[in-house]
């Protein structure tokens, strides 16, 4: 009878330890998933901020009666590049779609860089409001780069984590799938010459 009791205690102890191990793994995986979603939301916030700044700057420039032709052309280039951007939350779950987004995004960054360069050259002939919007747009690109980089680091770690036992089992039952991440690329604005004196 005593042996049976000891065996029962050992079995109960083993199951308890296994349960604690799985519970810890679930908690850690949920935490990583939450971190990843928060990082993705931050990426969205920065892109939304860029869209607002870009719209305000273009509207401000278009409101002038005597905008120079090269500025007008560059505005059109920016608008054309922006029209190719297809953003959705599904990008987080599709690496191919996210890569396509990055290709369009890089072209938009180049168009914005060219517009900012032109405006900086003509700084004496544009309003303080336009110059401030251009500066904010320049700074926002760095925020986008930082947010995208942070998200991608978390996504890579998360994708590796869900491959490992017991996370692979947990991911299967909780329907956690690998996440897309931004592939490394040269940062257009941060690698350019400083357009403004801060």
C-alpha cells in the first residue's frame, strides 16, 4: 500500500511538473504574440502619421498659386508612388504581399526624398509651415524604419519560437502561424545627406 502511495505521488508530481512546463510555455508564447501585435500596431501608427503629413504637405503646396513646375511634377510623382501602396493587416500574415509592399514603399520613399530635397533647396521661397511639414515628414521616415526594424526582430524570434517543442504543439492548437517580417533594405532617408539643420 505504501509503495502504491509513493508511486501515485511520483506520477502526480511528474504530471504537475509537465503541466507547469506547458503553462509556462503558453504564457511565454502569448506574451511574444502580444509583443508582436503591439509592434505591428506601432508600424501602422507611423505609416498613418506619414500619410497625414504627406497629405497636409501636398495640400499646402497645391494651395499656392505659383508653385514651380519641378515641385508640381515631384508632387505628382509622390502621389503616383503613393497610389501603388496597398496596406492591410493581412500583410502581417503574408511574406510575399509584404515584400511587394516594400518594393512600392521604397519607390515612395525615393519620391518623398526628392520632394524634400527640392523644398530644402528652395527653403527661402516656401512658407515656414511647409518647411516644418517637410521636416516632420523626414523625421517620420526614421520612426517608420525603427518601428519596422523592431517588429521584424520580434517576428523572426517568434517564428523561431513556434518551431520548438512544446511551442509547436501549442501553436497548432492555438492557431498561431509564422508572421511576415520586413526584409533588410537600405534606408532611403536616413542614409541621405542631412536635408535640414536641426
